[in-house]
C-alpha cells in the first residue's frame, strides 16, 4: 500500500484515518456558517474542511439555467441560485487564512478547468474530483498534472469508467486516492456495496477512501474495517438548514461520535498475523 504526504500528515496503511469534512455548499453562501463548519472540523479532530468550487456559467447545463427555483432569496433562476452559494476569491482568501490559523487542512472539489486553476492558487493538500466528473478526461488530466495528490470518487460509475479514470491519472501521478461511494442522497444501506472497497484495493493497489452519503455512522466504520484509509462525510451545523444535502450530513455530535468509533475500533483490527499474545501466555500455562 502506498503512502501519501498531505502537508504535515501522512496517509496510508500504517497511518491513522484521514477525516474529510465535506462542507460542500452547506454554508449556503454564508461565511459565518462556513466558519462554524470549519470550527466543527477542528474541534472534532477531523483533518480537512472541504468545499466545492464551480464556475456556474460553465457547470450549469443550458436547459437548467433559467429554471425557477424557490430559495431563501426568493424565486430565482437556477443559475442565479448557483452564484448565490458560490464563494469567490475574497471568501477563499478568508477561508485559507482562517484554516491556517487553526490549523486545519482545507481544499475543494473542482467541477471545471477554471475552478482547478482557481484552487491551485492556494496551497491545498490535495485536489478532489467529484463522482460527477470522473468521466471528464480533461479534468482528470489537469488535476493529475497539478503536482497535488488527486482524490477522486467513483459514484455512479462502471468498472470500465473507473479503469479509464485510474489510467488517465496514473499517466501523470501515482499519488492518488480512489473513493468508493454511492451518489444517492441519502444512500440506502442495501445499495452501499461496501465490499467493493476490497475490490478496489485489490484491483488498483492504491489508497482507498469512502465517501458516505447515508444517514447513520455504521457504514463508515465498516468501510474502515474493510480497508478505507480516508473517510469523507458531509457535515452541517443543523439538519434543518435549507439545502438538499443537509439531511444526509453529520451534525457536530455525529462527527464526534464517528471519529471516536473509528479511532476506538482501529486497535482491534491488528495486522492479520496470528500470535499468542502476552496476556494469553499465563492462561495458556493454566489451561494447557
């Protein structure tokens, strides 16, 4: 299993789980909410606060741009809504300084070439490609050529599409993490297929992550048992906030519980080698 250095943190087989708090657009364009979510990432011991960066004029399909959507800002076009929740340079400059002072890592999922160029102006530990863009060869290539480790999710994808993405990324870098995910929000337990984590690990020999969209905590713990070394979950300060991702996100209490459950279970996994433990030796003398 490979090892990747993310700033001051190493990830891989012999290192602790790397926790990504997916803020996404759960900040609803409000920097005060974004700050609270970064605070939550830091105080719960998670490693990285992750946002999403889009150029709405590029990413929103033409047939959706003028659709009217009911929002906290009234009935506006879908394109206007996407701009309302999109942070730009002023906000990301603030985020960069705020996270540096904690300190906590931050980065963003990138949805188009301009957004890749934008995020690379900052010293982020990695760039993330969302499941929706795993079939975009140009985005895969540009991220892989960036000099940053590449994290990419495989939701909604066939094995052939995943093979293609891995082949493109490996042309330029060996430092990547491939995430198993189900892209439904929320994801149903019977559709999670967590054993596919083992398949990905065997097929590609890379570091595997799990990006969970389910309501509860147990699948993320199971993902770690099956070999995931990076865990990503959406987070929110309140499930009742406006937005389609809020209900499938973890509140602060859930973040604390998941961190503790995973860190508590790690020592129980061992290394797979059978030995007679020190505490068994006395029992062995008595019973044999």
